C-alpha cells in the first residue's frame, strides 16, 4: 500500500512537472510571437452606455482571447476621428477597425443601408438569422470589399421606439407640416408624408424640442431616451419603431490589416464580436424594459401606439421608398431582393410561432 501511495504521488508530481513545462513552453511560444497593436474608432460619445461601453468590453475580450498578442486601443467619436469619419478612417487604413452603423454610409454606398435596418424590415432575431444562416453576411462582405473593408455584425438595438411628439398622430394627415428630427430611410419616408425632416446632432435635439424648433424626434429606446431627457419636453411617446425594427451595429476592419493577422487571432476577433452581439442585444432588452417602468411612473407622459391606419400608410410609403433606393444600382437591387425573400419566409414562420404566442401571452 505504501508503495502504491508512493507511485501515485510520483505520478501526480510527474504530471504537475509536465503540465508546468507545457504551460511554460506555451507562454514562451506566445511571448516569442509577433504582437499586434490596433486602433479602433467609433461613432459613439465617450462612455456612451451599451454602445461605447460594449466596444470597450470587446477590445478587452480580444486581448484575453489572444493572451495579449492583439491589443486594441479604443477611441470614442471625436477623440481621433469625427463620429461619422469611421468608414473612411478604416477604409484608408489610418486605423485598423471601427464600430458604427452601416446606414450612415448610404451616401458612399447605397446598399449599406440594408445591413443596419430598413423601415418595416426584420427585427434583431431576423437580422441575425439573415446574416448567419442566410446570405446577409456574404452580401455585406461583397459590398464592402470594394472599400477594403471586412464587416461583422456587432450588436443590435432591438426594436426601437417611434419617437417623442408634441402633437398627436391620429391619421397620416397629422404628419403634414410636422418638423421632426429623423435620419435615414425613415426620414425619406416621412418626407413623402409631408414632414419637414431635419438632421440634428445629439447635443442639439433636447433644446430644439424644448423651444419648438422641432415638433418631434426619434432616438433609440426608453433607456437612452430617459438619459436624453426627452420625457421632460415632449408629451407623447409613440411606438413601435417602424423605421428601425432591429438595427444592427457593425464592426468594420481594414481588409489588409485583418488578413495579415494569424488565423487564430482572426478567429479570436470573430468569436469576441459574436459574443459582443449577444451581450449588447440582451443589455438593450433588459435596460429598456427597466427604463420603461420608470417612464410610466410619470403620469404626464402618454405612451401611445401608432394607429393601424397610420402604420399601414407608413408601410406603403416605405415600400415605395425602398424600391426607389433598390433600383439605384445593381448591388442594392441584389441585396434588397435577397433581404425581402428571406423576410417573407421568416414572416410566415413567425405568424404561427412568436406572433401566435405573444398574441395569447399579452
């Protein structure tokens, strides 16, 4: 028995020595390998919850997964390049990667808009399905290849809210003459409805709404809207966010920089960004639900749903607008056709699955 105990102890000791040598050898291998230093720019203000903080978490995660072989220094919007300078900075190679939203680049690449969100498009779950199980990511990579960029889905806001209004919207006629801050395709749709659409930087929206320079604005959802203070200067809070039902954020990487990395580091980035996407979406869901409870404590706020007549009217105008955008070039048409085909299949399934369940649950 003593001999067996000694043999066991010897085996354990031998195993520990071997493990120690392997760990030491691995550490030496990593220490001797080339280290990479990337700079990452974003479109978000410093410390901006969920978006900027999510990006910083992603950068830290990449460092952990690569054991320090790739470190990413994150710069908020305006710290290194302007918030809307992300695309050009990464494309040119002046920085290696960035985080933003593809529909900001509609002026440079019309087809980019479909990779964030389009009016009456798919929600977050549908967008993820299109990217990972459909042709979405392949098409995105094809579109961005002309700009020396590699894209990845990098978070989603989920369904946004329809906006804050100081005027009730009962019919489509109520949009005529309304002054509203709303960007993107949603803005183009409302222009068709007679809205005087304006684009304002985040810092000017509150005062413009307070002083009557605009009658309405959209932002994101309850969590971020409270932080902006819109509930203090607007009476009506409308939903749903027909214009952005599931806005995907993007990680864009300079193609040359990405392809110069070892395969295992590329895998670490792809793994970390997929993790960020899941974390960011769950964070939006939780914080918006929590913030809505706080908002509803304010009896002065009227939480309203756009009437069916209004949603139907907006949907018709959206279809016209999207078709116009899709027919601008071959690539946009190709992306839109694939997007709409995937969406039709998904809608039929959702009618008998999630919608049927929510209709009963609510």
